[in-house]
């Protein structure tokens, strides 16, 4: 037998659908338009899409919510894919997500609503206790003949304004919660849409990546693939790590307050998780309500221990959790992060604060990508 002989390959038989009588398959007939007409059509399509998104913003929310959730879930899916098939890893991750959501709806949310409602009810008592505290502080300063004294009108106005605003905020949260319950159907549709988009992105991520690479010129496809991987790793590690870190901070804060005997530990722990999304400023904002509640309802010793507990939790998060969970996902100087958060809040309020750091992570990926690739072309005369 001649091993080196090459046998001709058989062509694969392609079964074509039988053509209709009197018709043959042929190439599509091109429709030629001018460049100006083509540009006008593109602008018209983009304008139509913009109008639809403006009239139905839930499309935008579901799409980007699904992308964000897919990025978050891709972190555990990537880890589980090392020990099991990817499809099974996706199934396990989604089932774990449903389990956590069900646990929260059955146990965590009712307790949180109960504590929030009780907190709103006793807001006037908190205001009276705060007034008494500042009054005793003023009497102490008077007895010791200290130059710093607090005018009675200033103290009363400060406390009244502070707790009026707090009560309005909490009452507004409850009203929004009631409105949310009344619009549960729309919310459920949005949540299911986000889950649908996220799951399909996780399943079809290779097809999406292949379509993305096909749009790139052949000579730049390797670089485009590196950009895709950089985005996926950076954003998924940042978002997934952020959710884990804020959950741990809230749980530790609630446990510490419960051990110390501070009222409403679950509500205050949830507040810590909410404010921990804001880098650097979040831990301080999360500690203020707990310290005030500890000063009013417990002893000064407990208040001091509350401060120490929050400092310890913040140090644990900053020196252990974030470096090991999120790793080098951001790689941006803390001053730039702080300025981005402040600028985002100035531009778009709370939404700007929440999206400042993810946008900064995206910008860092672009900067790192183009920093090593952009070159100034030499003049034609020098060639």
C-alpha cells in the first residue's frame, strides 16, 4: 500500500430544497443607492432605535441589566467550568442564584420591611432623644465653663431638620415599596427579561464573540480578541467581587450590631451593603446611622464599641477582601476613583455615583489597549 498516496476527497452532498415549479434559486438582486441615501437610512434607523428606547426605557434596562448579570455570573461559571462542563456550570450557577433570591424573599425582605416600618414609627422618639442628648452636652459645657456652647435654638433646629429629612426619606422609601408591590407584574417581567438575556448570553457567548470577531478586519482580529478578553475578565471580576464584598460587609455589620445589642441590626447592615457600593466614602456613610442609633438607644460604651467594630470591618474589607476577591480588576489610583465618584454624582446624581467606577474600569481597559498600540505614522516625505 502506498502510504503517501493522496486519495481524492469526496465532496459532501448538499441537499437543496426542491425549487418551486418555474422558479430557480439565484443570487439576491442588489439595490444601488447613493452614499447620501445610505447615510440617511443609517441615521433614520439609529433615530428610530433612539425613539423606541426613549419611549420604552425598560428595553434599555433589561438589555444592560442582562449584560451586567451575565458578567457577574460569568465569574462563578468560569470557575466551575474548570471541574465540570460549561453547560452544567451555567445550570448550577443559575440554580444557586434562584436559591439565594428565594431565600431573600422568604426571610430577609420581610424582616427588613418590618424593621424599616418600626424605625419610621419611632422617628419622633429618636428626635426627642437626640434633643435631650444635645441638651445634656450643652449643660456639660456650661458646668465646665468651656467657651464652646451650643445655642438652644441651633440644637433644636438642627435635630428637627435632620430627623424631618430622615422621616421623609424613609416614608418615601415605604411609599416606593408599596408602589413597587402594586407594579409587581412589570417588575417581574423586567426581572425575567434580565435573567433571560443573561442566561442566553452565557450560553451563546461563543457565538456572540465569533460574530464580533467577524466584524473586525482580519489583521486586527487577534487584538480584538485580547480586547474582548480584557473586558470580560475586568468587568466580571469587578462586578462579581463587588457584590460579594458588599454582601460580606453588610453581614458582618449586622452581626456585630446584633452582638453589641444595637437595635435594628438587619436594617443597618442592609444600609452598609447599599453604601459600600460607593468606594472610599461608602464605609463612612454606612457607619453614621448605626453610631447615632447606638448613642441614642444604648450606652456610650456600646457606641464606642460600634465605632471600633465598623473600623475593624472597613480595615478587613480594604486590606483583605477587596485585594483578594477583586484582585487587579480596576488598577486605578484611589484619587482618580474618588474624583470619578464625585464627578459622577455631580453629573447624574446617585446613578452617576453607581456607574462611575464601572465606566472607569471600561476606560482603563481602553487606555491599556490603545496605549501599547497607537503609533504616530511617519511623514510621507521621510519614507
